[in-house]
């Protein structure tokens, strides 16, 4: 984590006391879930977003973006790389194994200094305050690629779904029974109809394995800039659901310190192969083998045993 000040706010703001520890906690949690040989550097700002932008940002808690987008090619016929598709830099570095941008940050994020924040690290709800760890977890996921290219032009108000190329996330988005987002025109009234159809899904083998069916994408009849198409549908994973981290809206009672199996499956689908949820979130049973990635692992492993159950043997094996 790299904490920077801007003309719109400084980390020395008394209201930001404790914020950095919470943000670092979330970044470390992602670091323990993902597999990449290249360190992901995240730059964070504490800013008055309605001064930086305009009053429409009063209700924005935070936002994040990849600092750069790249296209990839592969000579391997079995490659799962999508050509003519934008990948966020952190994912590009995971895939290529190269530090593509040297000392520059891979993800840039901003937190709204006007919002009431809780910097609790242990999922304690603080009345009337948003859980900083939760919001940071959510924003980092966007920076890792949980984001659509779909957007509304600020002047013409025309909707489009790609810049030059669709984002890797878009390759798995479809409408209705099987109309792929990448098969519709990138801009125009037909595009608008699909992007505001309230009938959108994320479809991929990894996600279907974890969710049985295609999870719904947030695609309301009225376009919501910054939220439409880049989240799970708000009512699909309700507040307390384990997968609700990546819905567009949150309230002060929502606390999620991981993306849930389906949320993580979206990231695995787009290329974060090997990502795993925190181990202590999983129940394991007698004779189960617990696989740990990466190997060697640097995270702590906690083993909790139900009352009355004895562990007769615990073996550590270097399997692969
Ligand atoms: Zn979001």
C-alpha cells in the first residue's frame, strides 16, 4: 500500500486516524487469496470527492481503477487468453510474470473523507459507520478486473460497452439466455436496450461450478454510472449473503472480509487462477486434504476443531 495526499485531502486528517491500518488489512487479505509472482502496488488517497468531482459524488464511498489496461496475445493454441481484450495491469503481471510498469502502482483508489467510517479490523459493526475493510476489499476487486467497460458518455449520454476493446470481465457477461455482451454493437440504441435490460448474467465454468447457475449482473432499467454492469445484482446476493461483497450498494450493517466463493470465482474466471478463500472459512472433515497455495505459503493457517472431536494425526505433505 502506498498512501498519497492530493489537493483534495490528506492522510493527516484526524478523521483518517486508523484508516491506513484497515486498508492495509484488506490489501493483505487479498494478497493471501491471490497468486502472483509480481507484487501488486496499490496507491490510496483520502479525498473530498464532491470537491474533486461534483456533488453527485456525495454518496460515493470510494472508487478504484487499474492504473493501466493491456491487451495480451499468445502463440499457444490452448491458451485461455482473450485477444482484443483489455486486461488490468495487476492481472497482466500475474499472467506474464513480468513487472510491466516498474515502480508505478497497479491500482489507484480513493476514499471519500466525508463519509462516516469504521476502521475496525474484526468485523465489529459500529453504528452508523461504513466498514473500511469491507469497502477496500470491494474496491480492490474492481482494480483486479471485476469491472465492465460499459459506461455512459458524460456529454452525449450514449451508452457503450467498450473503449477500443471490451474488458476481460465483459467476455463472460451475457443477456437473456445466451446473448453475449461482446456480440452486441459497442454503442447505439440497441446497446442501450441490452445494458438496461435487467436481464444480465455472468457465465463461465468456474462461476457455475460454485453457484450452480449464472449469477445475475446489476443491469437496472435506468443506467447507474459506475455501478451498472460492474457488480452482481443487488437483490441477487442480499446483504448477509457470503457473496454480497460485489453488489453495488452497501449499508453500515454489511461487513464482508472476503468476496465469497462466487465472487472469487469471477476473478478466477478472468485469469486469477489459483486464488483461494481464507482457509479458516472452510469446514474440513476427517481425512480431507487441505491444499495450500501458493506453496510455500507465508500466511498463518489456523486449525479450529469442533468440541468433542480429536485430531488423531496431522500430516504436512509437499504434494506438488
Ligand atoms: Zn463497486
